[in-house]
C-alpha cells in the first residue's frame, strides 16, 4: 500500500505541477502578457505543487497521521549550527567554485558573472525562500525521502530521489530555459546530475539529523545564487563535474561514518 501511495503521489505531483505551469503561467504570459514580477510570483505558486498535492490528499498518502504529526516528525531531528552551516557552505561553495573555474577558463573577471538583476536583494531573497525550499521539500524530502531510504541503501535512495526530482522539472527545461538545440543536451544532463548531487548532500545530513530544515536550507542555498548569475552553457558543464566530485566525496564520507 505504501509503495502505491508513493507512486501515486509522485505521478500526481508531476501532473499538477505541469498543469499549473501550462495553465497558470502559460495563460498569464500568452493571454494577459503579465509583467516579469507577476510571472515570478506565479512561478513560485506553481513550485508549491508537491506540498499542495500532499496536503490535499493527506489522508490517502499518509493514513493514520495528522498534518500536525507529520510536520512535527519531519522537524523532530536535532539541528546543530556546525552541521547546517557546513551543508549551506558546501552548496554555496559548489556554485562559487564553478564560477571561479569558469572565470579562469574564459578569462573574465569573477564579478562579471553576477548581476543584481531587476529586483532588490531582499525581494530576491524572499522569492528564493518562498519557491522550492518551502514549496517542494515537504513532499520530496519530508514524504518521499524517508520511504526510499527505508527500502534502499544510501546511494540508490539518493539516485532515485534525484531522478524523481530532476524529471519533475522537465517542463521548465523547455519553457523556462535560455538554451535551445544541441545546448539542451548538456543543460538537461547537468540538471539531472546536479539535482541528484543535491539529494546526496541532503541525504547525508538528514540521515544523521533527520530534520527537514536541512533540505530547506540546502535547496535555498542552491537556488538563491541563481537570482544573480549570468552564465552560458559551459557553466552547467563545469557544475556537473563539480557535483560528480561532491557525490563521490559524500559517498566516501558516508561510508566512513557508517
């Protein structure tokens, strides 16, 4: 029964998210020609699809528990400042190291890859907090992760989570990307590798501390820097290599911890 519930949850999350993106964002853009700030708000709303599906179907997906009990359990683990700081710095560092390598390869200054963009800093911060980190994590890490971890080893569970999470974004690769043609190949591969790598990081910290806050913080730290990045496809190629190294390092650290 639980396996069926998880499968149905994943399918429903995919369908609801894709329908929201096409129905809400597609209509707002193509019919009403909404300004960028409205589109950004609507995209944040769409990112809440995994949580919306979980809460609407809560009695079916999580029988025998209340919503309060679910969240109390999800945030029950101990949070330590050194561990959550390490998780945050590892995620931020991966992106910063990638930009530094890109800067050296292309012969441009590190600062030239960053732009504050159209929104004030606090607005970008707020947008980043209220999208995937708070909208997705209840479902992917709060609900799906414990099930997969209870039935698979660390490596397999992390890979499966990464693939589920990555391909949930499929529609965005085609409607919210600057890349086309052959450039889509490294872009899509990078998305799969990087999101899987993030699942390895989340799993590493959450297996020990079992608190959803780690998933939220790691997700936020990854998303936030993208508010200011101006990069080409080579960035995603290098980022993939960096995350492959991170996956190897996390697996080694997890093996030593075991």
